[in-house]
C-alpha cells in the first residue's frame, strides 16, 4: 500500500490530480475519508522533511504575482527569503505539465538558497495551468512559440528592475522548460546565466546570440535530447562561449523530478542541483 500511496501523492504533486480527486482515491486506499484526512498531513510532513534534508529551512515569502509580457499579463509564482533587502534573481521554467505544485516547490528551494525566484506560468495566455492537468498538452498546443519565448524574456526585464532584485538574473528550466531556458538565453542579451536541464538545444546558428555563461545538464538515457548535444557544443566552442556540460550516466529524462518515482534519480538530481546553485551564486554575485 505504501508504494501506491507514494505514487498517488506524486500524481497530486505533479498536478495530474485535483486535491478532491486525490483525497477520494486516498480514501479508497486507506479505507475511509477520515483515515485519508489523518494521513495527508503525515505524508506532507514527510515530504517536507525529505526536502529540507538537514538543518532548519529559511523562512520564505511566497506569493502569486503578475508581470507585463508580450501577450498581456503573465501569472507567476514568486518566492524569496524573508530576511534580506535584495537578492540575485532566478527564473524557474516548468515542464510541459505547467506551473504545478512540484515546480512551485522547486521555486521555493531556489529561494531557500538565497535567490529571488520566479516561476512564470507559460499557459497564462490560455487561462493558466488548470487544477486538473490531464489534458494540459492541448493547452500547450495553443501556444505560439515566439510569443511564449517573448513572455519569458519579459520576465528577465521584470526581475532586472524588481525592488527585491540586485539586477542580476539567471534562468533555469526542466524538459520543456530546459528548451525554453535555451530560447531565453538566445533572445535575452541581458540574461546573466542559464542552466537548462535536459532541454532541446537551440539551433547552432543561434548560439552566437547567447551572452551569459551556460551550464547544461543531461541524462545518459535520453537519446532524443542528447542527439542535439554535439552540434550545440561545437557551436559553443565556435563562438567562444563560456559553458559547462554535464552528463549523468544511468539517469533518464526528467531525473530531477522527485514527484515522479519512475524517473527520479536522487544521486543525479542532488549533484546537478548542487552544481546549479554553485554556478548561480558565482555568476549572479
């Protein structure tokens, strides 16, 4: 039963289940709604403790905000440390599930490392990420790629002048968000650093436009994405760009997503995160 509960909670955390449906299914596993209601805080506490790992987590300020972009107002989740006046900023770009609870958690983790973290909802122009994401791919199909890129580039401008920002801005993203991170790096000359995770690489001729240093993370078992790496690296060398590429052998696509037990690789995820934070602290100081 423990495995089934973990899998069910992962679906909820990823946004594939609404809270109501999650609790209904949990009740079926535990025998009653009362048992499910009693178990949920325990599950959430265990998840919170696992995320903290060690030490006391910093107190954060979190909120949903909007910022002006190419298609209108973009909704985003923002997190920052409560203590401190200004922080280097990092844009966090979600996977192709939208701005789900997992990405909000990653944004909080980034804030916990001392950053002003902003996770825009790419689906804002089509009504935003729905509570039930079972058909979310249809919404992504309605997005215009050029306009979507401009919406994320607008987040760079927004953070550059945010009163809680030092003016230094980085960008990271996962899967769909990894590819979008590359798009932002190409199209935002004032972006100070970028860290795409297993994202499709930009066209080699566009690499010349990248101004800031880049650190890219890839999974060994990800042939579709990895096919683009040789041309990407060749272009990075050709245009004399500052870059680092890390390959995590044995890991699969989406290895950082700890709400997906089939793909999550703890060793790769922790190492990539450590490298990401060190990179941002160095480049955004």
